[in-house]
C-alpha cells in the first residue's frame, strides 16, 4: 500500500514466482516503477478511479499547471486525462518533461503540452553551443541529451570563468561567480549571478509538442 506518499511496508520480501499487488490509500496519483528483471511503470490508481484526474475533469479549467519530476510521471498524467475524455491546456515546469520518451509513451495524448524550461531550450536553433552539445552528447552516449546533462556542463565552464576572474581560493571563486555577466552557454544566453544571493539569473524557455515533435513555443 502507499499511504502519505510512502510504501507500507517500506521493504517487502516475497517468494520467487509469487504475485505482488500494489495499491494506494492516497487520493493523489502515484506510479509503481520497477526496474530489473521486470521493467514497468504503472499508474496507481488507474484513470477510471483516480480521484485527482476526475476532480480536474469536473473543474475543467482552461489551463492546468502541474509539476511532474520525471517524464514517466508526466506521460501517465497525459494518458489518464485522455482516457477519461479530458484534454486541458497542460503547462508543466521541470526540464525532465522535455524528453522524447514522453512523446513515445503518451502518444497523441501529449499533443499540445507546453513545458516551461528554467534550464534550457533544446530546440532553440539560434544557440549554436547547445546544438553542438546535443550532437556530441548523442554521438558519445547514443541517446538524447537532457537538462540534467546540460546544466552541469555549463556549471563547469562557469566555475572555470570564475577562477579566471577571481582566482583559485574559495573567496576568489565566489567573487568571480558574482562578477560573471552575460555568460553564453548550452543553457542559454546572457546568464549572470545575483550579486547578493549568488543565484543564476536567466530567461526561461518554452517548448511545446506539435505533430509529435518538440518545438519552441512563443507565448501569445
């Protein structure tokens, strides 16, 4: 069982060949994700009994913003919405939702999804560094790149620039990071650090799924 987003029991030993039944006492969507001898990603509960999907369908908002940390969870929400005949304007946040696997699993249910990317826009044809990064990543690893690969890549180069500006000491690197202005990387252009907080400031990107492909989205 899943209760308050935790498995009960947390660890379970079962005999080989036995049947495992997984349910949920929560009124939110969960997924059971298994890897190993058996690979599966199953929605719990299913769309016909999922109270979250049914509540959203009843409310029928013009736009629905939701956060799904993985493409697997995002695909499940899209599939379950389509199964109950609800097709809202979905807008989502995390960069991991910008994944070809989401389209493959959700199929036509993914059409029209808008993803807000705080890290990068992998479909911005004006960013030559990003295009080269995608090409080199696929050649080396034989799979598509994603935001969790692009952000640390840029971080290494930003730290190197901070060392050049401030030196190798911890205080020097901190000062160098705050001094960075207009850094152009894989994740975008004109990145800089807030001089007080030390956090990165950059524009967000938008992508949408059109004809089963990701493309840059321009908000109206």
